[in-house]
C-alpha cells in the first residue's frame, strides 16, 4: 500500500504527535508498505531516527507571509522553494509559540479554507506533487487543522483520506471565541470528504464526534502504541530507602500540569513520610512559557526545597529510557483532558509506577493495562483538579514504594508500535468497519 502521511512540525519542539507520526510511519515501512512521511509547516523533531522526507510543504514562513501579505501568493515558485528550506524555517519559527491568538485565528481559518484561502498556492503545490509524483492509495493527515485541501485531494483520484485526531480541540480552545466557532464550522464541513478518523481513546472519540459532528461509522479507535525497544530488558534499579524520586517528563507548560505537581510536592515535602522525597523534572521549555517556568522554580526555592529538585532540560531517547527507569514514581498531572497519553505509555514500558488524573485517556489506559496484566497495576489515578487528592495519592505511593521487578512482557507486546501499526493498517483497508478500544 502506498501511504502519504502528512505530519506537522512543531517549530523545533519535541511533541507527542511528531513522535507518534514518525514511529508509526517507520513501523509501516518495516511492515513492507511504501509510507512517505511529509513534513508540513516546519521540519519535525523526534527523539528517534527521522524518516520524514527532506522536503517541506506549506512551510511556516510562506504560510505566515501569505497570511500577512496576500499578494505574495503571486510570487514565483522558485522563491517559494527558497522560503521552504529547513535552514531558513527553523530559526524564523523558533518563537512561533508567541504568535498572537488573533493572528493564529485568522491563519487557522484561512488554512481550513484550503484552495479558497490565502495559502491556496501552498495547497496546490502539495496537490500537484501528490497527483503527479506520488499517487497514494491512502493519505493520512496528522490532524484536521491541516485538512483544508482534503476536498481537492478527493477530486484528483481514488485516494482514501484518513485523519488522526490527537489534540485538535486543545488548539481550538486557545483561539478567540469568534475564530474558534468559525474554525469548527469549517472542520465540520470537511468531515463528509474523509473516509475515516483514527483516534486513540474512546473518551476523545466521543468528544470529537460531538464537536465535529462525525458519524460513528467513520471513527476507528486504535489503542496507542510506542517503540518499546529501548525499554526491553532494562532492569529497574533497586528502591533506595534514602531517596524516593518523583519524576515529570513533559513540556514545562501549564497545560501539562507542572504547577500542580510543584504545589503538591511543596505540600507533602515536609511530612515525616516524605522527607526523603526529591523531584526530578525533564522536558522542553518553550520561550512562551519562560515566565511560567520561572514562577515554578521560585516557588520551589522559596519553600526551602532548592536542594530537593532538579531540572535536566530536554532529553534524548536514550536519556529518556534511563530517566524513566531511574525514578520511583511518574506524574504528569495535565490540566486538559489528554487525548492519547503517549508519555504515560513510555513510563509504563519502563515499569515505572504512576499517579495520573482521572480524565481523558488516562482511565482507559489504566484499565487497559490492568486487563492485559491480569489485574496487576503499576499506578493509580487521582481526582482531577483536586490538589488534596493528588497530594494524598503521592503520599500513598511513597508509603507503598512498590518493589517492582519490571514491566511484564504481555504489556510490552500489547503497546508495541508494530501492533499499533497493524491495527492502523486494518482501518485503512477499503470498506473497513469502525473499531472501538473497549
């Protein structure tokens, strides 16, 4: 099967969607399919071998300039090509997170209008390449926000179109109300052109079906998978009676709930049962969150805990496996309802106990692991939005301090990216029926 997979770069940030798209494309290639991973906006950044092509469509610089100056749509194509080069896009988009919501709103609407929007030349360049050079059997869009050109894709041939929904609502909620409303209307208008939607949890499937008016017959709930290679046969360290480490691995961002974990750590740090506890943080810190991050550091230091926490920065794939295997407890208490929970799967693959909020994809992942491992469970859930319950669950995990021998082979087999890719391939077949995770 020839698959064109359009993924969205995140302006130099390591994001879960890029990691998932790259791992899935790599696995589809290993399974013998001709999968072409196509970056949009910016080059992708991943912690594994990057299998995307060395070419960018709808480059972030061109998209931005054509929104601000519509006459640039008439530039010669050779100049477009220059502006779509990685060496130029990367430095010019590194502060993209600071872009104003109003400009993002107008840009989102224009992109969703596809051939009728200000970026119509960018869509046409992609369509020309797909129809003349690639002629895919299937095209996968990493989100529907990229899908403005889907009606044209459906008109140029027999390509089946699938869209992965893995956080579109989070972006929509960041837009001003008038832009959010219009964007949802345009996305709803694209739904009839799409053969199927790939979603990683029943919770998110229900919410997006309601928001975008998607017929349930077109929804495929495919349990998430990750590459477990780096976690296999990696033994967990023996629990130390001197130190208990709570670990956080995600963006240094409010939506990931970093402030909740900091507040809970401060609340429990001086309790008798938690005086040996330390906090270890790792993950990307974007310029738009510098003030937030400084506030969290200041809170920790004002509380007299300066010697009981550390920040490792953005870590690579090997360092990630070591980090997750070295901590006693994993916690990323997101404020939003997480659509997939990739970072939790990584912690589970490392055999690391967890405390996560009881919303979004987390309850499903929690139940899924229990079912696979015959009732054995690595972690627990806390009442979302309750600092008291989070603190209590952290203390309970510290007291219990389970001496785990590692994750079971049954779990590793179930969450492996190859199994995930095989499930995705079933959904991509003509006349495939909708599937649910439960």
